[in-house]
C-alpha cells in the first residue's frame, strides 16, 4: 500500500510539473488570445451586412496597400495578400499582431545605441584591405561590403582551426575554457543540461571561484523545454552573470520571431569559437535524435577575436542599464587600426600572405538594421564563383533571389553542390526543401542528402579561396528574422580543411537524381501550398 501511494504521489508530482510548466502556461495564454480574437470576429460579422461589407473591403484595400509598399521580400508579402483577399477582416486582425515585424522605436534606439557604443573599436585597418585589394579585387570588394553593412573589419595573419564535427570541438573548447584568466563570454541559441553543458558548467563554476568573470546569454525560446524554470537564478547563485535573451511571453506578437541564433564563446579576448554547434548533447552525438548529427565549428585566434568580444557585448548591453566599457575587455587591441597604410604592402612575407584573411561578422534581423548581411555574403560567393561552390544547410526554405542565384551559378558552368539532411528534424521543412530539388537539378545543381542522419552545419566553400562557417541557415528565419554570426574566410588554411570535409561528406551522401526529384501532380499541389506559407514558418 505504501508503495502504491508512493507511486501515485510521484505520478501526480510529474503531472503537476507538466501542467504548470512554462511551456503549458504560455501555450494557454496564446490560446486564450486566439479565442478572444475569434469572439471579436464573431461579433463583427453579426452587425449590419452592408456595414460589414464596406468595412471589410476598406480594410482589405488599405491593408493590401500597406503590405505591397513594405520593404520586404515578395515571398513574405504574398501569403498576407492572399489572406487579405479572402478574409479581409481576419487578415486585418492577424496582421495587427503578426504582420508588423518592426520593433518599437524605443527598442530600435536601444539597439542602435548599443552598436554605436562600440563603433570606434570596429575600425578597419586600411592597410589590410589595401593588401587584399592588390591581391584580389573581387575578394576585397566582398570584404568592403561586409564592413560597410555590418561594421565587421577584415583581419590578416590570424590562426583558425576547423572542426568538422561537434565532438571534435568539445575537448578543445573545454581545454581553452580551463585556460581562462580574465573573462569567459558565452552566447547560444540552445543550452541543455547533459554531458556537454554539464562539463562546461563545471569548468565555469571553478573559474568563477578563481576570479574569472563569466557571462552566459541564451535565447529563451531556443531553451524552452530544455532548461528547468528558474535556471538563470541557479547560474547566478554560482556567480555566473546571465542574460535570457528576449523572454518569451504569452502574447501574440511577430516580435517573437527575432531570436538570438548566435553561437559564440570568447575567452580573454584571446580565443573564440563559433559555428553551428549549440551546447546540447545531440551536437556531440552523445544523444541520438535524428541519426548522426553532423555539425561544424571554428576556433579563432588573433586580432579577429576582438570582433567576437565586441559583438557579444553589443547584444549583452541591449538589456543593460549600465553599459560595459569596451576598453576593459579590448584595450590590448584598441590601436590595431593605427598601423601605417603601407606597412603591410611593403612586407614581402607578411602574415596575411601566409595565413590569408578573415572577417567575423554579425547579422541582425532585417527590421533592426535594414540589412541581410548573411544572405548577401552567400550571394557574393555564388556570383563570383568560377570553378565550384559547395554548400551545406539543414534547411532550404529561402526566397527566389537565392534560388535563382544557385541556378544561375550552375548554368554558368560552375560546379554547384548542395548537401541537405536525409533524416530531418522537421518533416514539413524537409518537404519544402525537397520541393526545390527538381528545378535546381534541371539547372545543373547537384543535390546530395546526408545519409547517416541530420546535417546542421551551415558552410560554404568556393574556388579554393572563399569559405564561410556560420550560424546562418538557408531559410527565412536565419536570413531575415534572427541575430546571427559567422566567419568569412579567404585563402586561409581552413578553406582547404572545409573543402576536405565536404569531399569526405559527399562519400556519405546519396545524390538525388532528377527522376527522383520530380513531383507528381498531388506533390506539386502540396508544394504550391507549402511555398505560399514557407515565409511564415
């Protein structure tokens, strides 16, 4: 009997834990708002028919004009216009909550103020840019674009190390964390308790005791259901400074789209890590979810780490009452831009010629900065390619501009290859991804699916010259809505390592034939519907 009541108690405790979890509470809050909207619409449809029709048509016309004139990709406008044409009143209500992706003016001011606070530390060393221009004007023009759009400077002579799998990066990350003497900054979309993060947390806790300043920022939506309630408070008790990015509230709003999708670790302004790897066990294949999880990461050393430190602080300061002073963390690198312009040009064996060039860049949601830096970096690589472009992406849910660039690059005779997952983490997204295969293959693009499982890496490599290792998927969320980051590389040893990884990965993939990619009439109909809603997913 005692055992029975013990089991019953444990059952009710687990049930209460689920029912009163943050996810359930937020879900109920959103459902209540949807019910309220439905009641409002029912009341409105019950008024005089003429008044209802006039109101609907007027709202529909006004809303269509607003949507058409917004500075957004056409694919994002189309579903809203269709809903407005069919259900103008419903569309007006929904657009009020979901359609306005612009943040409040107050939030925009805070964001711009945070960036301007660090602007002088992002100064470009003109000698490095001049040296690259003399070596390769096309590469220099790409670097100039990145700086003009995101204030991310070009660096030369840095050390980089590429990790083709998450489990390759894990021990190196732990080793570098143990060397920390001043500070550790970590910013991730997903953190989850398990072997990976528990090992990191053990090191961080020890470092706090040694007097090292430790900061962690994680995305609230990305970690929902992965961390227990009040986890930030637990970390603070251990002496760790914590920011929960954009707390998810039970309020219907398109602003919930703007997530912090970055993955950054910075240690002492000396070494940094980034790439697609979050701090959860599937990323190092300690937990099997979708077969083998293939990801990629990169280690950075040298002056370029300053960009990582500053990018972390700029987003951390978004929620800070008292702004951090960059000099405290970057004083040793403040004067790198003061190097005479002709110094690098006159060095016959300069570090740049031996180790190439790199940019660590940040990308913010389009409503915040008016730019799509990641997308344009990808377009620049595609448009300048003459020999090959190899790409890995977990999702292919992007606008027609990127799809056209892929097709056009292949039609120019460039060897364009795209690797996507065979085992998806989201079935609906895989359906949309596969719906593009036929048109791409017909244009000459070679499509491969990673047979062992799920490929989460977001890499480009081209012509043995260019490569990117980033957090940016080929989907609307990464390209338009999220805070992202990545590394642009030119003729560094890592470029060859990325290509080598691609060649090994191709051997593990199944190439998709045109016959297999072609859709039957029912699949084409499903594709048409999915393509319509893709920008909203």
